[in-house]
C-alpha cells in the first residue's frame, strides 16, 4: 500500500536546479522535491509521497485527510495493529 501524506510548504529553495521545500507535517518538518508541482509555493498544502510532492490540495482537504489519519492511529491504539491479512 502506498501512502501520500498532506503537508504545508514552509520554505522553498533550489538544490542543484531542483525545486525543493521544507514541508511541515503538523510539527515534523521534512524536505521534499517540488518538481512535480512547480506552481506550489510557501503556504500551500501538498501531498507528499516518498519525498516528492505529487499534488496540491486545499487546506480543507489537507485537514480532513490529517484528521482521518489521526482517527486511524487512534483506532489502532485502541484495538491493536492489523495482522496484515487481507
């Protein structure tokens, strides 16, 4: 399963000609490549997958997704992790 997580761009810069950014995931800041979303700027929300911003989304969409992820984490804490069987 692949997971893209929404984060907010808090800084934008270039490294060796590639657009890069610092992305805030609710207090945890990581670096990501912004080449796939060249129009994204500081303050925008993006979906990050394996170190790449793959799409922009609204703050409302980002907050809704983050809330759903929090609920999944809370549920896992209450009932235990899934055994991986599908």
